[in-house]
C-alpha cells in the first residue's frame, strides 16, 4: 500500500472534522421558509401493456404518503437536534390538515404552517414499476401533480412574512426552499434575504430556475448540474466555467453548491475556488430529495461553526445517503448519515494504509 501524501492527509483530517460535527450541539435556531406538499408513492408490477394504448399497465402493490418539499428539511433538522422554525402554508383542505398532523407526529412545531383558503394542497404522485420478481429493478415511470400553484390569500401571505421576519431574531441560518408553489415570492424573498444580511445571518437558497431573481444576494445557492447545463445553452455561454461566472456576477452569491447526483457534488466560491466531491455510491437507487438533504447538512454544519468546505463535504455525504436509499426515503437522518460517515472514514483509512 502507498503512503498517504499531503492531499490524502488533508482529506482524512476533513473527514474527521466532518464526522465530529455529528456530535455537535447547535448553538441557536434555523429559520426555514418553504413549500410543503404531499409526496405520494405508488409501487407496482409491470408485466403487460395497456390494451388501449402502448403504455405499461401497472398493477399496484403498495402506496406510501409523506410530507414533501421543505418538510424534508424540517424533518431532518429536527432529527439533527436543531431548533428549526418552519414557516409554510398549505391548502385549507383534508390533505393540508393531514400534512400538519403528520409533521406534528414527527415532533416538528407546526404553529407557523398556515391553512390558506385561496389554494389547495399540492399532491405529487410518483409511480414506480418493475417486472414481477425483479422489484429491485423498479424505476419511476410517471409523475402526476394535482392541486397547488395558486398564490396565497393576502392575509396568509402577510402572516407568513411577518412570522418569518420575527423568527430571524437570534437565528443562525435562513433557508429559503422554493418549489414554486406560492410560499416563496419575489417580494418576501427580497425582504427576508435583506433583513438576514443586515443581521449577519447566513442565507441558503434553493431556487427554481424560473425564479432565480428571488435568490439575488443569497450567501449560498444550491443548484443542480442539469440546471447549469440548461442556463449555458439558454445564454449561449461557452462552457460551465463561464456559466458559473455569469451566475455569480448576476445574482451576487458567495458560493454555489452544485448537486450532480452520480456525478458528485461541487462547491464553487465567488473567488474562483472549486472543490469537487466524487460520488462513492456503487449502485445508486434514486435521487429524489438530493437538494433537501444538501440544504439540511449544509445548514447544520454552518450553524455548528464549520467553514464552507467542510459543510459542503457533509452535504455531499448527505446526498450519498439519499442516492443509496430506497424510493420514498427522501429525507436524511442523523443516525444514517453518521453510519455512512463512519464507513467512508474507515474505507479511506483502509485503502491508504
């Protein structure tokens, strides 16, 4: 076995620091503002085509429901021992009320999740199928969305903004998780990011491509690799480097965390520094929830005093946990992430003896 060089030693020390973070006690709370929806997973077997169209006929064997979108972050932060002040809104309907009850059963404070009469709760249904006897090979075949996408009534909107502004007092991190379902708007994003900046609060934004203007001035933007490629084509830019520089210049971010799934995770800083983490998952199973896992781990690490490099390393590990999980496991738990880090640390030390 070769001896470790200075880069190996630096990486080993980083892994040890990141693992130590899992035993840290967060000093203050996180303010989380974002959309909530119902994630529904329909699993079944596909052995034939429909008789009326050339599409698969799915024989349903199982259904699972869980709170989705920013609720993944709230659930994970709660499990990480973080006092997260979660601000959101759902429709004043059966699904919305059931979502609130479910979040309460997870120990998440829901007093700032509003019921709005002007919208319905978004239900995002994903259908997974595979041949009978080969269910480990199942894949998503269809996504169907129902409800949501309406602006909140003025009373709910103003209450949400007022409540989240109050919770910036004493907050260590502000997370804006935008699924373009009415909770995050140009106006409230601008207000919250400005007030957080004035108070010295670190801001993390997970924006939709269609709402990048809402993310102007955020400290860290979480992006998807495919989004970078799409912007490059839309803006007729030469390559990824020019696209990254364009985004930094236009939106005034300090850092970008680019999520690539099986292609790994890359941290870009506004000064041109780039750190890439290669994916260590041998057989990725799914990628739903990568952004939320990254936002959770990144915010937790920064709240506990980590620098951006170590925080990005922890966010990458959280993404690997999601890639290695079964479908419908869209949130990252502290216990599973700790076990994963222990395994990564052990494997790295063994391979470099």
